[in-house]
């Protein structure tokens, strides 16, 4: 989209989601982008509602049908489905980069730079994730505690970077970093 088209296009997307009663109604290429767009525009709860909806198509339905890997289809098709379909796997990227907020090499200039920018939402009380590579590690956990959010970041090895949350940017140090908002 051109910059001046984005707001109108996003509103149209929200209209379609409302029309379809928060049901995933796109193919695998759209699915790769749908939830990222929702989170980037502040609709984390809506994305999580679609992901965890009890009825198909949803990732929750896949789990409820006994899935331990990604099925061939988000909608049951009445036959034994293959369960090794990575093209639905961007959901893992969403949870690591957006919900936990671990962004490695955010400026595409240094593989050891990180920006931690979690998307806190009303549907979850905590999230945690980690990224490990060549003896280096980033571990992130956020947890709600009444009206506060506690964020912990542990950095080991060559990683360095920032925590970007609540309009504030904090320089992370090696080892344990703790913040409360």
C-alpha cells in the first residue's frame, strides 16, 4: 500500500473480520501477515481471539483436535490430515517477535543486536520466550501483577540492545534486567 492508503485498507480489514465474526478467512499467504498487521495496529486482543477461537478455522481448534504439530488445514476435512505443514508456522514467529517481543537484528546490521518490544494484551497474564544461538541467549518474560507489568530480560554472550516499552527505551546490560510499569 501507499502510505495514504493504509488507514482505509486497515479499516476494510477490520470490517471483513467483523463481518466474518472473527473467523480466519484467508489463505496461507494472508495468514502469514494477518496477525502481525493486527498486532502492529494495536489489536492484539482481536488477533488472540481469532487464534484461540474454539471453532475452526483456528489454531485452538487444531490443538483441541489433538494436534501436536501443524495440520494440513485449519478446517477439519474429514480425513486423516498430514501434520507437518510449516506454512502455518509463522504463528511461532508472531509469539516470539510480537507477544514475547524478541527482535533479533532489528536494523539488519548486526546479528547480536536485539530490541525487546513485547505486545502486552488483556487476554494473557504472562508470556515468555527465548532465542539461543552459538552460546548466546536472550530470555524474556513479562507478567501482569494487578495494575503493573513486570518485564525481565536476561542476556548472555554477545547480545546487546534495548527494551522498548511504554514509550520508554532502556539500554539492556548483560545478565538480568528487570523493569516494572
